C-alpha cells in the first residue's frame, strides 16, 4: 500500500518531510505513527493504514506535496530482499565496463604515433609568423618592445592596499590578457569576506529554517507591512486576582479537575470587553470590515519548533473551567507536535502571555488578519499609591502589578477604542466579581 501525503487543510498544499519515525525495512502496525510532516502551521504525524514492512521512497528533509507517494507498506514483509539483490547486481557490470574503455583508447594513440607526428608541431611557428606580421602592419606607431609595457599597468590606483600587494593578488587570482598596447583587462579576485559560506568564521553553523519558522517569519513581516500597528499600555493591580485564586484554588481543582489559572480570567475579561468594542474582534477584507458575533480566542504557545497559536472556538460560550481545560489540552498537543491544523485556524482575537518567560513589558505583533492582540506580562511587586476608600487619604503600598499591552490595527481601531478596551479589562480584573456579574 502506498503512503501518500493526505489533504491536511484548505490552505496547506505542501510541507517538509520532517522525520521518519521508523526505519526502512521495519515492521509497522496499523494506526502506528510512522512519519512527521512539517507544514507552515504545525507538525503532523501520519499513521500507517495497514500492517507490514516499511519501504521509504522519500528521505527526511525533502519537500512533498499533497498526493505525493513518500513510501510503501508491503504486506507480508518478505519482498524487500529480492529488490535489494537486483539493485546490487548491476554494480559488477558497471565496474567491468571501465577496463574495456581504456583499452580501446590506448589503441588509438598507438595508431596515431605511426605516421610520424613530428611534422605536426611545425605549424606552431606559423602562428608566430602571423603574430609577427601583425606588428609589421602596426609598425607605423612603432611602440617598441610591447612586452615591456606590462609593468606600467601596476601604476593604476589600487583598491584598499599597496600597489605591489594588490598587483600580486590580481596576477595570482586570474591570468592577464592584453587587449591592446598599454591596456590590460583584469578580473579582480573577490575579498575573503565576500566569498560566502566558505569564508565563515570558525564556530559558526548554518541550519535550514523549518517550514513552521519560515511561515512565522512571513506572517510577522506581513503584519508589519500590511497593518498600521500601534500599541497602548496599562497596568493592573493583581491583588484581588491572587486572593481569589488562593481562596478558591483547591475547591475549583477538586470540582473541575484543573487548576484556576490567570488565562481563564484574562480570557473572560477580554471577551466581555470585546462586546463593547467589536471592531477589535474584526478584520479588514478589501474595502470591507468583517465583524464576528463570536470569539474564537487564540492562545499563543511557545514550542520547540516555534510559536503557534491554538484557537479556542466559541470561547465566549465557555466557562472558566472549560477555558482552562481546553487551553491546557491544546498547549500540550502543540508542544508535543500533535496538534491538528484545524485547531490553529480561524482565530479572531489573541492573547499572548510573555510573563511566563519573565517579560516585564513588550509590544506584541498582530496575528493577521486579526486586529487585536493582548499581551500579558510578569507580575512584579511595585510601590503604588493607594487611596483609602473611606477617608480618601493616600498611602504607599507594595502591590503585585502587571503591565498589559494591546497592539491593534489603527486602520480599523481608533486610539480611544483601544484605550477604553484595555481599561475595561483592567477594571474587571481588579474587581473579579464583575467577571461573574457582567457575564
């Protein structure tokens, strides 16, 4: 049975054969993973459709297209040996051919030596005579001894060094050719720094970019080239959120089987704020704005192969527990390279948490064609001024603070709307009860 590259997604037509999980000639079982396929969206594992012996036709690293045959599974598994013998058989034939060739070539020069080849060199002086005739026609200017004109050429302005040094480099790199009297055509040897990979410093190496990394690079450049990206910042006092998690963490985990994290709280706060600012949950297509009555929330996840953005479909209909559970599932699948391509498509708004890596502040880049992305950051205690709600007196306290950033497409989102969105996210997180009352 042929192993073909299947239809992966609507926009995916090719990929790189990342790695074979089995060796050529290994026994495989039905539904067992046999190869990894890297696309511009994710790494996908393909499973065997039947049991038998694996025969690899396309090696890892090659670019393949949908429908290409990359291997074969031979049922029964005993056909490989005859094929290998057939491939080995031609080798002695090819090794036997070279002796026959040289024998014939040796006979031909022997036959040529018989008719006394010595007179043939005699025509060599004729070009010299012809060469001598040319100076006779050019005797009018009588340049004197032309061969001695070459040294003055060294007086030409050198590029980047002494005359003698540059002259030697040119002579050693390319032979000279006289074009006329006192004129010399030379080809300059490239500098060592311009020689390309061969001139690289010791300790450097080159690696081909994975298809996923290439796609990430393309989309980031596309976002900056096609959208008017602007970022607005704010800071959130995380005291109430931390108190909420500490108070209800055990009960929440016991009831739902998953921990109450920051992501579900920020996701819920963003979803509620998007209701008031639907343009941040929209995108531009041609001269039209496409709005969404739902929120397909993208959660940026760092993986060994690069950044991917799994999508929580209909996140606006999910509970806190469902958001936490689904986020954990997709993040695990993405890091293990087992996420489905369908789970990476269709997002309308994205959240990126750089705080888990220690980022204090950043400006996230849009995920095209989306118009907004929220950036979370590290929680850090800072001295802030706290007004007393009863007396109005102010005091300075150390509070757990987080900077948040909203990058948005200024073509569709005005500054007022972006700032208002971020303020509403801040207000709901500083008073988490509003996340329940507003829902």
